[in-house]
C-alpha cells in the first residue's frame, strides 16, 4: 500500500482539490436534494421536517398534467437539438469552404451565442407581440395574417423554440467547425479522384469523422436544452398562456419558488435527473454499439 | 513531491474557504472597524436613482457604517431572500412589498418589528400602512398605497370620465386607425391585461373580492364573471385595448402618446414625466351598473430586517432604517415620484398636501381594498392568471374561467400546505 501510494500519489494529489470542490458543491447539494425529496419540506414545514416516503413521487406520477408537460419537454428538446445540429453542421460545412468574407460570416453567426440569454429572450418576446412585434409586422408586410404568438398554446410554445434555435446553433457550429478542420484533406482529395460527389463525401467522410466530436456535443446540447429554464420562462412569461407552455424544469421551478413546495420540487428534480441519466446511458451505449 | 502535496492541500483549503465565505449569501460584515450594511431592493429605476443619492449622502457622512444596495426583480427578491435567509444569510435590510410578509414571517427570516422597534417608534407611521400577520408587524410601511390609478393624457382628454361607461365611450373616440390597416395608431385605453392585479379593480367594481376572512378563495362568483366579461369586452367589443397588451407595451404606448388612458401605479409616473407625457391622475371611475367604485388592491412597501441581524449590528442597521424613513427622505420620494409617504409627519407636510397627483392617488387609495398578506394570495394570483388570459384570448367564457380559477386556487392552496 505504501509503495503504491509512493508511486501513484502525485495524480491523486493533483485531483484532490477538484474532488474536494466537487464533493462540496455537487455531491452535498445532490444528497441534500435526495433527503428533502423524501420529506414534507414546504413553507409551512421548513424546520419540522417529517419523512413522507414516496409520497411526492406518487403525486408526480399520478398527475395527468405532468405527462403533458413531459411530452412538451421531449418535443422542445428534440426540435431544438435536431435544429441546432442540422443548422450548426450545415453552416460549419459552408464556413469550412474557401469563401469570401468567411471571417465576417463566422463572427456574425457566433453573435447569438455571445448575447446574454436573458436579453435575447426578452427581445424575442417583444418581437412576438401580436400588434407591434417585428415578426407580425413582417408577416403583414408580405400580405400574411399576423399570428397570436404569445396568446395561443401552439404559438406560445413555438415562439421560444424559434428563439432557442437561434440561440443554440452557434455552439454546434463551432464544435462542428473544429471537427471539420481536423479531417485530413487527403481523404477528400482521394474521394475526388474516385469521382465522389458532394453528397457522397458528406455522408461517407464528413459525418462519420465528425461523429466523435458531435456525440458529446449532442449529449450536452440535449441536457442543456432539457434543463433550459431561461428562454421558455422569459418568453412565455412563466408558462403563459394559462400555464400551457411549461417544460419540466419551469414546472419544477414554479413549484419550488412560487408555491414553496420544496419537497415536491426536490422529488421532481430527482425524476428529471433519472430521465437525463437514462438518456445519456442509452445514447452512449447506442453510440458504442454502432462503433463496433 | 512534498511541494506539490502542500500546494494541492493549500489550494484545496483556499478554494473551500472561498466557497464557505460565499455561502453567506449576500449579507454585510465588519471590515477594519467599518460595518457594511447590505440592502436588497426591488425599486423601479426612478426610485433607485433617489436611493443612490441617499446612500451616497449617508456613506459620505458615516465613515463607520457603509451601506450598499443590490437590485432584484419582484419575483427574484422573494426567492433569493427566502433561500438565503433560511441559510442564515441574505441582506441586512430588504425593501419589498407587503405580500412577502406571510412567506417571510412563516419562514422566520425577518424580525417582528413591534418587538425590536417598539410601539412608540411604530406610532410615527400611519396606521393604515401596517399589515399585521400572526399578531405582529413585520414590515415598516415606508410607502403607502402601491395601487393602480387611472392616468390620462391631458393633451387628449380635458376632463376625466365619471363612470366606466363614459371611460369606454371616451376611449372609443380616442382609438384611431388612420391608415385603416386594422392596427390603430392610437388606442383609447392601455393597461397590463395579462396580470390579475389589473383585473382586481374591476372585480371590486362588480362587488367581488379574492378571498373570504378565513383566506378561502372566492373566485367563482357572478362578480368575477362580470369583471372578466367587462375587461374582455374592452378588446373584443369596443376595440379600445390592444391585443396581448402587457406591461411593457402599455407603458411604451402611453409614453409615446399613443394611448389616451392607462391604468398604472405611482412607480410609472417618473417615467412618464421623463418622456414629457402631459398626464394627470384620477380614480378609476364609478361602475354605474352596480353603483360601486372599482377598487384596486392597496398595500404598503417598506423595509424588512433580516432575523439573523442581532446585537450591535442590529442597532446600526436600525440607524440606517431610521435614515431611510426620515421625514426628509420620504418627502423627497413623494415629491419626485408621487409616492404616498408612510410617515405621519411626511404625509401631513404642506408640500405633500398640495400635490395634485398625490391627492388624486390618495382618493383612489380610499376606494381600494387591502391586499391580504397571507401566502395563500400567491396561489390565488396564479389561479386567476390562466382564467383571465383564457377569457381575453377567447378560449373560455367568463363563467367557465371563474369556476376554473376557484378550483385551481383551492387545489394550489392545498398543495402549498402539503
């Protein structure tokens, strides 16, 4: 043991600060969250906590409204992540070409990512106003009817989706651009010699070689989008109209900080954690199997 | 190797120390003989301007007690203070609204002021400003009112309306679509029509209220249905209220002189003055159908003291509180922003008595109803909001919405109580 420690102590010592910090800022809050998930913690029971077992989990799973919120969360995540990937990779492929003004385009396309989410969300909210928002004014200018974006259930859900697509594609674009630049040019030259077309090269060279960088980015993107509170909360003004535009995290946030249902919200957070963990494990396993 | 180990351990300890120190959650401290008092507030920009002047004057005159402030949004300040306060942190002083009295006092994050300041101290303030909860006073009522009034652009409206019917007729006249594109260039009446706070005056005008004396919701009533139908008709029948008219839009339209009337509180007046809108304040006019005055919710805004502030520090914090509630300070706020002062001597000051806007605001105040400060009010607001929006969007009838509000409020209150 002593000789093992002598030989291997250096990496452990280097890791120690990070591990200590992680234990304190991740593990402790996580365990505390698990603790209150099984308690009756609320505004009325802040200091006299009682163990309530699986009560909150039963409530969560038996509320019909939650399944609708869950469905919307899946839709929100899928539409956003797929759009981020398609737009991001597409634009990265274009920007990887030798085109005039490439640096300017690159800077412009990164702008949405550089803007604070809070400001972007509120700006988009203004743009979606029925009478004076620039989107409806544009629609009217080309002879189309204005859309009640923020007043109807579908419109109010579509509005943050559009804003979040705009906000999120630059991240995928930057990741894909980095990946593209690491693909050896010789592969494309060889494909050219074999008479391969643009589509063939994309399918057989670009996308397979981008996969190692896109896979973690897609997983991260999914987790971020699934847990993205700001955009949907601010654009829909806390789930308007009539609480119809919640995703799971906004629903939990409201339960915790509007209604002070801390135990319930903690249990709900655990459910979200399990959903995301299952997704990541399944995604990684599928990725590994395909690689084999 | 030993150096690396020492560095790692030192680094680790330093990092943990930083984390522990930041867990204080925003409260002040002592530094080189100087007491740092932290104030969290939810003031509007115009109010903050005055507060900054006041704090600069205080800090210049008091080398040993330095005050700093942090601004939060209306919703954030409650959540942040509650969370920080439960952990023994948070600001020393908090400027907030009276509806936080319930959650803060139940959570035990604020001091009962009657116990630490005493009855004589509190008697300097108007009795109408106090919201007692659980037999105690928890917030010092610096400002009284915090209520909605009817505001009209005096370039467009010579005399204010005397009834709701007259208000509607005048607003119809003032709604102008010059180019006929279906979007009026000027609207007769604009107000935040997504938040139930703006529905309440009409609810009262039709004889309704939000809860009974035992804090049970009373939303499924004919009065609620009539109030909802009335507000919906402003848009659907008379076309005098824009679609999706939120606070931002109504505020901007009134500032840009694109609206004849608006319904807003004193917090907006400074902005309208800065935008050179000639306006006057009046009461929301009588509902002739019922013979009742529309009554906005009235409440106070003022200062809370964090329950973790004790001993010598508490004495210093009370010194700051004294200054922020002095007659001179209250008159400054009232003169410049139209705030009704909570301090009796400031309220009776000649400059306040002669202020026409304040007089009109005071008249409206007297027609209002006091906002309950119990935590259940949060559930009632959130239950009213969807129904209100559904009626305005044409997705529910007023009767359906009133019924849904009641069911939802009862459910939410039961959930809150666990």
